[in-house]
C-alpha cells in the first residue's frame, strides 16, 4: 500500500505547480529535516513551493540546507494551491493553523506524510508509516522510490531527522532499517560531525544549569510508578534561555531504571498553556494513550499534549490547575 500511495503522491506532485508544505509548531530535527528535504525535491522539479512553520526554527539548525527559505508569517500563505503537504504532523492541529488550512482551496487536496502512531489519517492521501523511526526516514523512502538522486545536503537534512527522533540511536524508535538508511546517508556525504555538534554537543553552561534545576524538581509517584518534573518560563528567563533549552530532558529521563513505568516533563509558560512530554522504555506501557486523553498524541513510547492551566506542587506531586 505504501508503494501505491507514494506513486499517487508523486503523480499529484507532477500535476501540481503551486505547493504548500507544512510542519508542526515548535519544530524538532525531524520536522525540519523532512520539510527541507521535500522542499529541495520540489524546487528541483521547478515547482512553486512555499514551506511554512508557525514557529521559527531553532538557530542550532542553521547548518541545514534551505532553512532560510522557511516562512513563519501567515501573510505569506495564499488562498489557493494545487497541493498541500503536511510533514511530521501527528494531527492537523499540530500545525497551529488548522482553521486557516480548512479555508484554503487546493486542487488535489492534502497529503499527510507522518510516522506517529496516533495519526488519524487526516489527509486526502496518507503516507503514514508507524514503523518508521521518523518522518525523515519516510521522505528518504519516497525519494528512493521515485528515483531522486539524494545529494550531501539532503542527506544531512534527512540524517538530522533520523538522529534526533531516535535519540542518537538510543531509543526504541531505532530499527534495523533506520540504521541502514543512516549508513547510506553517511555514504552519500551527510555531515555527521555538524549534526552531532548542533544536536548533541551543544549544551552551554546555562543550559546545564537549567537541567540541574529541572532534575532537582523530580518527584516519584509510587502509585503510578511515574516520575514527573517541571520547567517554568521563569526558569528560562532567569538564565536568559529560550524554549529549546529544555529539549532533551524528556529523553534523558528515559535513563531511569526499568521499574519506573513512564516519565512526564511538564512545561509551564506564562500564556497559560502547559505542555506535557511523556516517555517510556517499557513494552507494557503506551504513553500515546495518556497523551490522547489530554488531546495530544504521538508514539507508544514518546508522546505529548498541550492543555490550558498552570502548575502547582501539591502533596509532593506536580498538578495542573485552572
């Protein structure tokens, strides 16, 4: 079915001239690597392409080819496109412009390219591979299927997506296929050194201080066998950091012993929104179901949600209150 849908997708691309690419808010390495690789494909095919993300890309991804072409202003989005493509969006609301999307006219509809377990298949055409480590892995398979020659720039974009979503090949998204594809991307000329420098060896003293604050707040819920902690916007401001400084803490919590069922990192910002990031390494726990209960989604072992509220520490546990 995947091969058939990839062929349908490429037929749509060939018959389209004006194409809109979208990825999720607060973009991570997979979202960025995927949209930039698809953008390069469409530019090579002489398509009129607009790539959009509601949030600006973190500066540590500036090494990626084509990052300067991404738009963040809704004013750049026009009313009519031949084709709309979402990448790495577990649900349409993850774009944070879902109402705007619903008003857009598109001749061939919307194509949904993603790997999240909870993706409901919201596209007119869906290329959703739950077994893929990342959306970047799916984009690689698409490019290979259509015979597109991947150069070193695209290889770097795609490897960034795979490395960040597999936690440097340490989490359960890592598969034989993801490692084989990563190897092929390295052979093509992906800049592994730059990827590591930007995404692994990139912690400043201020970031480490933040991590220390957040890790000190860890509490253990014995009833649920859950570890929880919190990061506040005031923490970031006190250290002159942005939201990206806390990225990686959720995955680090996966280093906890196996008798802990799952962990949750709660992020409290001053706009009244709480973001929760859930992680587990256990096969008998599906954190995507917890995320779904709060209107979020993701994977069995890594999911997230966003709700209104603020955080308080009550009776030794972090609580979301109105």
